[in-house]
């Protein structure tokens, strides 16, 4: 479901600056931070797409690092199958854990891209 932009009243400068130090932002995102009264009016703007990807990637990296600290890993080895990852993906969709959904989808996507057939 696509959110309705006219119902949003979000200062992009605040959102960006709260989430990322300025040096980690793309040039498009930095441009968006320049005005304090900016409003989110277009969800199709490439700068918003860039921000979403950067924000999601940062959350994904945090979650992967946390999982490694707990001893989890091996999704890229023969000890794990793509079907096992697909099952975990379905479970995490049902749980509503979207960061894990992104990570699991990325694992599956990379395995398929490199032709990792189990």
C-alpha cells in the first residue's frame, strides 16, 4: 500500500539528521536537508528512493552485526539452503520484522544471482 503524501507533515531535514550523520548521506539526501521547512511531497523522487535505500541498508547492517554477535551466520554456506531462507522469510513476514525480511530477501537474491543451487 502506497502512503498518501498529502497526509504527511514530516520535516525531511529532521528525519535525515536524526538518522544519519551528514557525511553518510548521498548528495541528493544532503540537498533535501538544506531547508528546515521541507515537506515530504513526492514519494517517487529519486532522492527519497536513495534515502530509503540508505536508511534500510544501515538498519540491515546493524541487524546482521547483532546476529553475528549472537553466533548466527552461514547463510552463504552449503549448511544453509535457499529453501530454509525462504521459510525464514515467510516467518519474518508474518512476524512483521521488516529488517529481517530485507536481510533474508537479500540473502536469497544474492544466492540466486550467483547461481547457488542447493
